C-alpha cells in the first residue's frame, strides 16, 4: 500500500481552500477604476473673453483641493472642474493655494458645498518598480474619464525636481495633470510630459512631490500670469531640465553650462552640471562643479550627497564617505545618503560601519534597505 504523507496533504488542502478566498478579496481592474475615478476631474480654463483656453486633468488630494499641472492653468482668468462619476458635476476653481514651478504642479482650491461628497486620493509613499503595472485616468482630447494602462518603463532621478516616472500608458493632449495609479489605487505620480518624437514615452512627476503642496491662502489664477519673464539664464536652466527629464544628459549639460555662464551664482545650475558630468563618466569635472555649488550653498545635504557620488565613481571612497557623512549630519533622516554610506563602507572594506549605516537605513526606508541587501549580499 502506498503511504500518504498526511502533513503535506493537509497543507495542500488548506492552501487549496484559501486561494479562492484570497483571490476574491483582491480588486480587479474594473472595480479599482470604479473606486478611484470619483476623485479624478477634467479641467477647462477660460481667457479674458470667456472663451475656452485649454483642457486638462486633475485629482483631489483632499476635500476641496485638486492637483494639476501649472501649464494647464497658465494664461487663464477662470477655470472649472468637472467630476467624472455619474453624470458629473461642475465646480468653479476659486484660485490657487500652492504652486511648484519646477515640478509643474499646482494645488487648486475648489468652490464646492461642504455637504457634497468628500473626495480625495491616497498618495503612494514608495516609488514603483520597473515593469510594475499602472493605469491613468484623465481627459485626453476632451474624452472625459478615459482610462489607459501600461507599465513603468523607468524611474529617473532629476536633481531639485525629484523622481520622474516613465510610463507606457498612452497619453494625449488633455491628459496633463492626470493621476498615474498603481494596482492598489494609490497615486504614483502626475502626468506632465508627452514625448512627441518617441512611442509610448510619457513622463510623470512622482507623488512624493505632490505631498509637499499645501496652502491656506487662495490666490487668483491671474497671479500665475503676473510673474516677471524669465531671464536668459533661467530659460536655459529650464530647457536643460526638460532634457534631463528625458535622460538626455549630453544635451542637458550644454544648457546648464550656459546657464552658469549667465548666472555663476546659481547653485542649482552648478549641481545640475555636476549630475550630468557624472552620467557622462566625467567624474573629476563633476567634483569641481559640485564643489562650486557648495561654495554657494554649503548647507545643502542634497549637494553633499551628490558630491559623494562623484567621489565614489571616481574611486575616491574615503572622500565619498566624508561627503555622505556631511549629508546625514545636515539631514539626519536622509535615507539615500545612509544607503550610499553603507555601500561605500562595504566597498572600502569596513563591514562593521557598513552594518551600522544599514541599520539606520532599515529604520528610515525599508525598500531601500532591501535594495542594499540584494546588491551587497
């Protein structure tokens, strides 16, 4: 008679019984879209004559507060939003609470009754993984509430802006300001740029930057149009940022170098030169650029951290450790700098200090700590 291994059979039976219940508890995509869609809006702006100026998208981050792109609102004297659930309701934009020019983000105050259904979304606290499935809800070509899906192609860092998420979901005019959702219904980012000379290359600013938008005083939309025109150096800097978003470091560095020639006292432009030089493998030039930036902004933990990267890639590990240490001294909760310290100590043959920095990293950022373990163990 064949023996039956009873514990294994019981375990299999329990697993068989549990799997259907686990699957049933998970939302499928149509259910997920139905749940998050009420927080998404379409936007129409109007000029001084009351004529429609531009269409865009946005989403509630808190009751009565909607995020969109600055460029959607630029030039408008009036704007309205329309919700996407049911037949939709139209509300007047009372004004702007906060603006993030470099991130191309604006937080709007919406004139709506307190009794209306409260709407908000949950912002993701972690960056997505490459290959992760996502979906976008927005207002492409005035087709309100359109849904498109895709994956995360890449997550790219842009200094002084944050992380930029490259997605394959189709994007069209009117999608600006659309939320990019993960399959938990959390907002990963805000659609900002569509690359017209590439196929399925669309970019969104990561949600971590959205979480920094706050404000109590409402400013009229026309304040966005009253800013003084940028000088040549500012224009060069912003053009460099656009190239940097796309990962075109060779093109970007030329704009940043011209920007510092026009305004040698702009620390951010020197830091961008340094970042591009590292990407080009020109680490000594990067070190000089970061040092120039730190002469202008010595208390910047971010620039000290990036200088550490330049030293690290140049093979100057002790100087890299000194720069990373200065970064965490200035900003004790700087997870990325602790990650860099752990890696640098590990490679310099000091496993004890590497472990110490890794324990701090684990407390600050579990996901980054897991990445450290994968790369070093």
